[in-house]
C-alpha cells in the first residue's frame, strides 16, 4: 500500500495538470506497479485525502483529485 501511495504522490507532483481523474491516476500507478488493482489505488488515494495530502474536486458530475496547495482549491 505504501508503494501505491508513493506512486500516487509522484504522479500528482509531476503532473502538468492540477486536477486529474481517477482513471489517469490509476494508469500512472499501474505503469509503476503493474499488479496494482483499482480498489487498492482507490483506498490509497482516499487515505491520502484523509491525511490532507490530496483533495477532492467535485464538478457535480464527476470527482477529480488534486495535490493539496497546488492550483485552485476550495480554500481560495
């Protein structure tokens, strides 16, 4: 699980976009960790949100993720 969390943070920090879909994050993690399952990636992402390292963005129809403090967040 820790390696998945690190892969998520690496992707978020290295991404040109400040917000990204779960599918984009899932693909990036699976490039680094080919055996990673979507459910484990989702759990790791949720844990990072709970630790306030990632934040959720809701557009009403879909949910996106973003690195806390990067780009526009609900705090601004």
